[in-house]
């Protein structure tokens, strides 16, 4: 679908109402969006309005309706009775209208005070919203086009959204249907707006938040974004749009993105651009969200083919939608020349470390992690590290293994890129949802081999990933670096002047002795210890030594005798083999595009 087909008001059936929203924000300091819904030509006895409980791309029921207030409904200056049928469902009685056909007006306010890519934010500097958190879905008419007029509070505020404008109408935009409205974030304010082209398609970068020019250097940023777009377009054989919008929020410490078909929203620390490593992470975020315009926005798991905005949409395949995207967000900046193979391997080592130091990888299979995203990944607790593995990180690791497996078997003539292209051609272009079986079939067809065993072990099972078996043909190996101190098994941080134990790893000495996440760490062997001193203090002991650990547990002073265990690897690196063969050198160069050194 292209922008050209996005505006088609002439296709409205005569029986369907015209749906028209107005979004005003006369007092931005109140954080209240004032929304008016006009329905012209409505003729049914009741009108059902439902606010989505979640937004695609962020798999958590967020209960957007909790921010809605001051609901009212009118027709021809008469108030209409209404009642709520559930937390997100409003029903208006429209039968009292004389002729049965009328213009209805619904008014409500939405509190917008959460700055994230998936929520709404309004203050004196800007307004930002996601359709799912602001607009009602009308179940009978969700395929109807929807018009949205924005009323900025000040004349200098302008509007950026991927939706096409309605010609001749100020700040008025048209969405093809409700899905498109939900998929089109709005940025309203005095944000910087940069225009650029790639492959003849127009792109915009809107930047809100102080700090952009002091360290973000839009010119350099845009040049690197252009390279990323080119690399990804090459992978998928072109760009499936006419216009794409990057919305960038510079904030104090946020770090996140939300993908859309024609846009992405990015939230990044305002001072996170000058240091090279932070800049590279930002480019990975760009590569990630942009990759999603294919993988997950168009190449969708079956359960996400048609969104159910009223409840959870369960799929075991988010490991492919998110994890494979995460693998490519590491690979693409390398291909785009934003960093070199050394940085890539460093980054890979960090990702492997994250995976290998999460004990939950031995408990939760990857497909289950995906399925339970709604109750687990987005709702971490003290036990999450022990019982769960993120489908992002393990999905990334499994994608790495699959890429290496395919490349090795086909001398780099085939790769995971071919899987992506095939998924795009077979499912993405026509937006047909894929089943887990179909995904496996496509991967097997590219790999040219049966992968039942691979999926059983690493996707549906919890067997350890054999990194070295897959890295070795590329002249590489994963090595763990042993800590210089014996293992206690806690992670502690300093919070509000207290030393807090945030995580106790199952099976470790601390765990077995009864130390709990949430305990306040006080002393080792009677001497005060802080979170930052902890590793150093443990260096004074040997494995097998018994120490006294004193904590406050729910205000009670407790001392635990803990027998320390052997040191463990808490850091992993991917390094080159000492004497790689010519085949290994060839494989490496075919994968990463530079000679193995
Ligand atoms: Zn993602």
C-alpha cells in the first residue's frame, strides 16, 4: 500500500457515518487533550465506543481508558443517555433521535502525562499521542476512513504525523481506517523538522526536546539514517512507502522505540549522542524500529494479522518479530559502515553476556516467553531473572545461530537475509499472517535442511545454545572471563542512600541461605558494605569460606551464614581463533564483509 491509496473518502458507503475527530489542547499545562468525535449520518439505535486496551508493538494491556474523563454525548443540542458496559466500553442510546439519522457529538478529555513512545504526553512544550490511547473504536465502522483535525494551542505549533493531509484543510489528516489511525502517532509543537530523501522516497525527522543541536548533530545523524535505510531497502528489494516519518523525543534518560508502518517513535537520552558507543546504540535503535516496518508491521504472526484491541493477542512467534529484528539491529549499522567488525563483535559479546548471565534461560522456552509477553516480559518482578528469558535477547541469539547455520551450509551464498526476503514475499507484501509452522518451513527451505531438532532444543526447549559449535566455522569462539572473587549470588544497587539487593540468583549461596530480593544489605562479617564495594570485599575470601551477611529483611535485622561458591564467568567475548583455516577466513569475510584479523 502506498500513500496514494491512503486517501479515498469517495469509498465511504452511503449508510456509514462520516467519522471526524477534533483534538484540541487549549491548556497544555493541564495535560488534558480535549477530544470531540463527530459522527455524521449515524442511524443505529445505540452507538458502541471502545477504547483499545493496548497498542500494537507493545504487548501489555495498558488500560488506556483509565486516563479518560468528562465523557458526554449530544445530538442536535440534546444530551444523550449513555452507560459503561465494561472498563473500556461506552454505549450511547441514540434511538431517541426523531428521524433516526443525525449528527452525534461525543466529547471527552484524556489525561496525557506519560512520556513514552507508547503513551500520550502533553505539556507546555508539545503534544504527542498514540491513536490507541486517544481514539474510540466503533466496532461496526472500524474499516471506515477517519478524519482528524488538530487544534494547536498556539499558532507557532505545527503538526507532524505519517497520515496524509486533507488538501485545503488546515491541520486536518485522513486515516484509511481505525488500524491506520492507531498506527499513526502525532507530534504537535515547535519541534525541529528535517526533510531528506532516500531512493526517491521522502523522509522526515522530527526532533522534540532540548539538546538536539548541542550534541545530536542532525546532519551527521541524518546521513547515517540514510545509510541504514539504504541497507534495509536493499535487503527487502525497495521501500514499500512514499513517505516515512521518524519522531525523536530527547528526554532525560528514556530509551525506547515503537514501530509503525509509515513511522517510528524514538525516545533517547538528550545527551546520548556525543560518546561514540551511545551514538552507535542510537543507530541500532533506528535500525531496529525501521526494520520493523517490514518485520512485524507487515510480516506479522497470524495472531497479529487482525488486531484485537480488547484483549491480549497471543503468539509464540515474537522471538522472530523482535529477536530477529534485534539481531539485524546489530548487523545493519555494520553493513552501513557506522561501525566496524570489531565493534560488532564487541556488541555481540555484550549481548551474549546478557543472555548467558540470565538464569531464566534454563527455565523458560523461547516460544513460551513470546506467548507470555503480556504477563511476564513487561511485568518483571524479583523472580523474573530466575524464571524468564526475554524473547528479544534469546530470539537474537537464535537468529544468530540460524544465520550462521545457513551461511555455513551454503558457503555464504544463502543467509538469514533470504529468510527475511522470503517471509516478505510470501506473507509481508500481502499482509497474510504466518503460523509458527510456516515460519519454520521458510527457514528450512532456505537452510535446505530439516530443523525440527533445532526448534525442539532452542525455540521450544531450554537447552543451552551451543555458540562455539556455530561460531567455530567462522574462525571465532565465545570465551567466558572468570570473576576474581567467589560467588555470593546477589545484585545490589544504591537507592535513596540504601544498599538494596535487587536480585538473588536461584541456586546460589545467597539464595540457599535465605537472602531475599528487597533486603537492605548492611554488612559482611560485621563491617558495613555498599553495593559498589561488594565485589571488592568478596575478593578477600576464597570459595568455601563462610561469611556472615547482615541485612534488614522487612525492617528486621538478620544475619545469614553464607558459604561462598567458586567464581563464575560473568562476562563473555567473541574472539578470533588463533590459527583460522582458509575456509574459516572465507566464511568470516562472507558474513561480516571484512577479512578476519
Ligand atoms: Zn522491536
